[in-house]
């Protein structure tokens, strides 16, 4: 079954979509839209696993006072790049009630929860874009036997590429400028 796209979506504006245009989509536009390489990506509906994993990380991250956890907010990486990570740790001073997108220099950690439709973007495309923008830490969360597995990465600044720091099952223990210890059992947040 195919769905007709609204008039504003196709063929798009002359010259293509830019990051600032996402703030001015029509009222009927989907709430969660990413811009990757100038193309609009409509987010598919969440699964229960995805929703619980977001809840787990949002509740369990305990950053120092200068950082705060936010979910499903955009990061403007360039003129035609504005992904919307699942969870971020951002500088508290960069947050306001009116903010729609963060600058990469205000982002300490990006967490992407992989879904079937986002595998290629979350595993390949987005990590390169986040590292090129200088974001220090990237976590990719995959589903394995209905449990989250966290693949953690840190930016190697001289080459602006992520290097793996661990694969975490059952418990995520690492340091990202502060110690992190998260029990990955989703039953803890299924209330």
C-alpha cells in the first residue's frame, strides 16, 4: 500500500532542502523529520523496544551538572545535515525552551537506537557525520534477543573518526568524561 506524498514534499524547494527549512514545514508535516544529505527522512513509527530503550537511557544517564540528557532533538551538522538522534547529552547552557536544534559543539554524546529501517543510516552514515562534526561520543544501540546491546565509540580527534570502546550486554560501564553505569534490563523501565 503506497501513500501519496503531500504537495510541499515533492519535488521539494528549488536547490533542495536545507537545515533551516525544517523549522518551517507546514503544520501537517510529521513531527520527526531528519535531513540527511539534503534529503528529508520521515521517521517510522517506534517499536516497543525502541520506546523502552529511549526511556532507559534518558532516565539512567546521570551526567554532571553542566550536561543534560534530551531525547529526539535535532543537531545541525551543516547546511544539508540535520539528523535527529534518539538521545543526546548536551551542554545545559545550550538548552532553552525554544531550541529546535543543537550545534555539534554543544553535544557531548549521541545515542542512536537502531531500527530495521534505520540500520544503514545508524551504522554507517550518521557516525561519519557525527565524527566529522567533532561530537566526542557516539553509542549505537542494537536489539539482540529482545535486549539492548550498546556499541560505544569515542572520537579520535586527529583523524576525526570514531574508535570502538566496547560492546556492552546486560550492563553498560564506561567513562565519557564521567563514569557511566547502566543496567540494560528494559524491565526496569517498562512501567
